[in-house]
C-alpha cells in the first residue's frame, strides 16, 4: 500500500469554459493546495514502487511513446487495411471487433478507438483535449517532481498499468487527477484506471486520451452505460451480474453459493476479472468490443469466464479454499485454459435478454440498494449473505440449504434476511390463514416437506393479494422471476422456460393485452388428463403498485409463442397453483394437506417429488426489508 501525499503550489484561477477548478479557501496556506483534493491523502494500491513521480510538462509525447514495447505480448502484424473500414455499418464493425480485426494493426486500433468514441452521444458540455491542456498546465505547472494524491473516488482501488512505460504511468496519474477535478460528481469508479491505461496504449497524447475517456464518462445514450461513477451504480452492476450468473451459469453459481459464505463479495469483483486480472492481450480484445457494445458485452465475457472456471474445478477441490482468490488466480492464468478467441466465442454464445431488460434489472437493483440506505455518495460498504447462521431456524431446511435457495433469488431481494410468515406447524392447515399471513409481502419463498421426506418449493415474485384483482375469476399472475425447485433428494432449480430460451420471446409494447385465464377452481377440479386443454389462456399481471420494485421479466414486455408458458402463480378458495400449461408444477388443496406435481410448460420441470403427495410441513418465508 502506498500513501500518496500532496505537495503542490496552489494553482491559479479556474479551468477554461464551464469547468472551474476548486478555489482555495481564504486564508489557506498557499503552499499546500490540499483543498483541491479533499482533506487528507488517500490510500491506493498501485504498481509503481516510487513515492514520487516525474512530471513532464509536455502533453504531446508522440503516438506510442507511452508503451513499453518489450512488454507488449504480440508484435504488430503487417496487414492490408481497407481505407473505408470505419465507414462500414455498425453491425459489420461489431463482427470485425469480435473477430479481433483491430489487432492486425496498432494504427488501425488507435484510429478505430478515437473515431468510435467520438461518435458516442454524450452531454453537450463535456471536457475536451483543450480543457485538459489548460487544467493540466494549471495543476502541474513546470515542476519536475511532485507528489499528488489521486482522487478520493479511487480509494482502495487497484491501478493496473499493463504495458505502459514510466511516461505512460505518469500520464495515467495526471489524467486521473484531472478527471477528479473536472468530474466532481464521480464518487466511486474502480474501472476508470484500467480504461485510461488501455486507452493510453493507443493515444497520441494525454489530451486525446483524456478527451476520449471523458466522452465515455459523459455518455447519455438511453439504456446504455459505459462507466459506473458511484458506489451505488457499481454495486447495482455487481448485483446485476450476480442475477445474470444465477440465471446463465447455474452450475458455477451453485458451486460458489455452496462453498462461499458471501456470494455478494465474490461477484463484486466481476469487473476486476476483466480489467485488472486478465492479461493485456485478453483485456484489449475485451475493450475492442466494449467500445461498440457497452456494458452488456462485459456481462457476457465475465459469464464466459465463470463458465470456464466451473469446468476447471470441483466442489471437493474448493473445500476450505478462498474462492474469490481462486477465481482471481484463474483469470490471471486464463491463457492456460482457453484462448481469447475461444473465450469471446463462448461469450457471444450466451443468449442474454435485451439491453433494455438488463437496464430494468439494474434500475431495480439500484432501488433496492437505496431502500437499504445506500446513496450516490455512499462510501464502500460490505454486503453479506442475508441468511444468518446464528438466528435462522426452519423445520424443513438447514441453514446451508436455505443459503443455496437464497442465492437463487434476485439479488435485490436477497439483500434482506428471511422472515417466517406462515408455518403449518404454528398456524395450522388453513388456506385462509395462509393468505392472511402472506398478503402484503412480495416476493415469498414457499417450502414443502412431504410425508416421504422429500423437500421442494417455489420462489413467488408477486404478492398473493394479486389474486383478488381479477374478481371472482382469479387468473394467473407473477413474473418470469418465479421458479420452482427441489432440495431433497436432489437440489435443483427450474426457472421460467424463456430464461433458457430467450430467443423464443420478442419484445412487445406494454399496451398489448392478453386473454383471461381459467379460474383456479376449474384447474384444481379437473383431472390430470384435462390440464393440457384447460390451461391455455393467460391473464396479464396487474402493474405493480407505486413504491414497489420495478418488475424484471414481466410478461407484458414479451410476445410469447405460447400463452401457457407464463402461468406463474394463482390462488383461490379451492387452493393454489404454481406453474401451468400441460400440468401444474405444484398444486395444493384448500386444506394445505394434499398436493400434486407434474411437468408444466412454464418451468419445463419434471415432477418435483412424488406426483401425488401428502404435506408434512409447509412454510412461507418473506423478506425483512424494514
């Protein structure tokens, strides 16, 4: 760890244009300049061994002058580069970037980076190269040696330098200090040092690099994000990655949940895997596609890394291991496991939902964090898995089993500890009592233990009071975040069928309406053979009440080929149903005593236990978010 102090004469005046420098308070010592950078030096982790660093007053060191060429992994290849390469359609540029076309020529990559970033839509007033030269001159003057603190938003953040030489490391620090002065709203951004360092390898000078990174910071394209700029935004993206890993890497997620006490902490490093731990020749290929496709592509590549990691380890090997450190070491040595070409191929084989759907999920996660007290100016804070081994007690599952179930639910809910709402052992076998205890809580986890000792259940995304919205003929409600699962004899989860096959669903305007579903009474009273013909209609879930978290995977966003594929949950006086289409994943009678399970189209699940079962115990858990 390096303490970076400050010994800088007070800089005169403010910066040019609309980017004034912080003025020293009256009466301050003119020799400290401390007021510009906060009340105290910050502690950072960097690769440089020196406590002070040289400042070259020149901002134009020449293209390639920031690079230590002996450390660059691959020599530049001679290649014929068509002059019209950058005029090609966006779709073709994405294809070329994914295939590594820019790697053929350093000059091409430098040109492509600059032009692509210049096309990024951003705020009207965004600092450019001229502003940087003016501010850098005011900040650093003509001193040959000085010791400046990096901005407080980089506190405890790592600063990889890749293949930069001494001049490049100096330029990196100067640019970060200027960013701290010209973008005072940035309170936390661990990804920034890596992005600036990568850009410097392909920049003509500091000013060009600064202008390009400024445009990425100031981007205002809808549903698109390049750089998180607060702890709230960063943590929301980490939670979003956790949600996506939960859905797209179930085997790896289950492994992490079963071997780590803090799943949040493991996933909080996902961006570091890409822009700190990956070797330069991998990180720069990630950067190629990132500039064209935004943050969504980072999720893809990190998920591909997670899938590859699962292929290389087993639960037995991880017993007693720090999985976060093990993952970091795996990424650092990724070349031993997969080539960069194969990694990207696998990344783009992962079928994520649309950029808008991911944005909705990120906004929901932000809202959950704000409800937990996190603000835009919040400093770093540790998040722990919400199932406390010391106080959790269930008659159906162990603490470890509940931790795995809790790791499956959306991260915005798993921030909060489980709260027992209903138990047949304490509240009796009354369906009305079940509704009374569960209404007002959203979402809930249903656990069932049969008289044969089998354990299964469901995560239900909507309040049971939604059943009343359709009047006497209550229909199905809920969202695609619902899922069913088994715990004994095997631990397995079965999600909405479109999680596995998102290509089957298309976006649909919110105004689209759907047909009503049959009443739960007709489903509960019908024979198993009649399920396939009676459960083929669907009710649109009622929009959530104001104040609720935004729904993710709400069916009103999709045009589905089969209405039976979105029957999530339903309840009436005759019983409850979870999952529909060709059968029900779970159904319980009015006495909560007898149940039935079979394959259904909504979750594409096998029977969760014996098809006709008797309930020994039933529990419903909510989320203690107050």
